[in-house]
């Protein structure tokens, strides 16, 4: 299965932001799956995503849980994490568990390019 046929899996707590990511992915032809709980994340990881997007500031899970869950699943795809300028230092211990970390603003601005780069195998 090519990376483009594999879904974008996003662990995201904000429903509106999840919709924005999903809309962008679908517009570019990539399947999308949102994971709001640890169980959703585990199920999505088992499906072999082409790209994993992690909200490193997600309040409903301990911040360390999503990266740990991805590692426990054998990192089935590249990981792009996002944080905020205000929480950059607080989330810093998690940055090395991602292939790339960006601010939420940068993710919004660069999302089409990030999806294309990682799902087309250029990442």
C-alpha cells in the first residue's frame, strides 16, 4: 500500500482544527482519521497510517501518552507534532519523539505541503 493510500492519523482535541486537517487531507486525496482518545489513537495506529499528526498540548490525555502510544505501536509512520509558542518549552521533552515539531500556526500554514511531502515519500 502506498503512503498516499494510507490515512493521515491526527490525534487532535480541537474539533474545528480536526475538521480543518481532515478537509485539507481529503481535498488533496488522502484518507483522514481523527483520534480523540487513546483507544482511537491505538486503533488508527494499527491501521498503518502514512502520517501521524500529534497535538502535543492535548488536554484530555497526559501529554506523554500520545508519543508513548505511537512508540509502543512501532512508529508505523512519520510523526509531526505541534505545540504553541506558549507551550514550546513545556512540550520540549516530547520533540525528539517526533520527526518534526511545528507551532499550530505553522501547521495551519504549511499543512498542504506537509501532507504532500510526507505522504508522497519526500519527508
